[in-house]
C-alpha cells in the first residue's frame, strides 16, 4: 500500500538549495510573464480623465499619453520611447479595471 507522502520541491537561491512543499493553490497560480513594452496597461482600477493621443500619431519620448485617476490620485502616463500610437482602446470617462490594456505602442528607429 502506497502512502501519500508529501513531495518536496527543490529551488535554488544564490547557490543555496531549499526544499519546500507547494500547495495546490500555488501550483494553479497564474505564472509571471514579463511586461510587453509596447502595451500601456492600467496598474489599478480607475477612470480616464484625458487622452492626449490618437491612433497613427507619432510621438516623442516624454510626450503625454493619458491622464488617469485612481484612488483620488491623478497620474499622467508619458511615452517611454519615440514611436507611434498603434491603437487607443480607451476614451475620456472610461472606467478601467486592473491590468486593462489602454494603448498599443510601436517603437520607431531614429
């Protein structure tokens, strides 16, 4: 008869080896994926106050893209690199949820 013995998993941090038990909830979690630099997503739920760009528009690094309000704080999102606006997915007054895609960008070569 086989017993239900816990299975330990091994992970390494700075050359130190650790053994741990992972729960079912942990193994079912959404895996981390790196952020796409060509997507502008909301970081927390909020409201779009201003949209400064349109699809097809060419913008420089530092230009204003969107003014966004979340938790009574207003944040202006700026263009991280010179490029073009591929798609604008929000409008003034829209309520956005956490991690909602708001803009799609395309970097241009100078």
